[in-house]
């Protein structure tokens, strides 16, 4: 297959969404990982619910709203809120990300991020982690004001590059996102970091890899 672009989800795929809470685990306590997972789940639920209700808020507002609920549920002191939010802006990349992206940059392919995050959030993540020269484009759902897995989001790279969905390799660690991109027509690859089970959403990923190093065997 003559691929022309590799498009990455950001949160959970390139950047560890639990790293903000992990950096505060000495304050949060033994349940820090449960708290981090609850925050992430609530965050995603809010994106889907707001899309369905047509009551859009940007991803940063949703991240704050979901954090408020999570801190309340886990009885975490509200004085930690700003610390957690600031850490979320500079999430850590997974260990192999920089090496793999450096290798991919040598190929004649477009490299892009397609994210629920706002342009400012994506830019800060990329710049903080010294990946600012890696990507050709950073696509945000704010261009269409609706969250993944709406097809209008997956249209963004296709329209920009004037290519067909089948010419895109799309990677996500989120099974619902892999299904969304795959049903749209992407060659969707599941980054299954946690040995999870795939959802039943009328799509099976073209490939399943444990981390991004598996991408080098595909692209």
C-alpha cells in the first residue's frame, strides 16, 4: 500500500495521560492510578456527551470539569487542582516515542497529530517534549467543534493533504478512536500498551502493536 501520511492520536498514544497524577502520587496516595483512570474516563465521557448534546466546550475546559468531579469522588484536596492541571499541559511522552518519530521523519511521509486537544494544548505538549520539528501538522477538533469519533474530525488530514483515507496510517491507543478512524477508511493501527481487549464497534484494526516501535515494521 502506498501510504502518504501517518497520523497519531496524542493522548494515551504519544503522551501518557496518567503521568500528571503519577508525578503527584506521593500526595494522592496509593489510589493515584485509580484516580488517574477515573479522570481520563470522565474526560472522555464528557467529550462524547457534549458532542451528542451539541453543547461544545473545548478540551481544556472539559479536562478541568472532569478533574473537579474526580477530585470530589476521590476526596482529594482542592488545593492540588492547579498543580494537576499544570502537569497535564506537559504530559510525558512514552519512552519509545522520540526514537520512533526520529526514524519516521527520514521517510517521505507526512507526520501529523489528530487530537481532541486545543491547538494551544497540542503545541505546548509538542514543544515541551522537544518534538516541535517532527510534525508537519497538528490537527485539533477545534477546527470542526466536535469530538472524535465524529467523521468530520478524521476528514481534517484528508482534506489538508488531498489524499484518500486509505492512504493514511492512523494510530491510537484508544479502541473507540481506532474504530472511528477505521470505519472512516483509515488503515487504523491499535497501540495496545496494556494488553487490553478490543471493543465491538464494527471494526477490527489492521494491525495491533504493543508500542510505537511496531510501526517501523509497517511504514
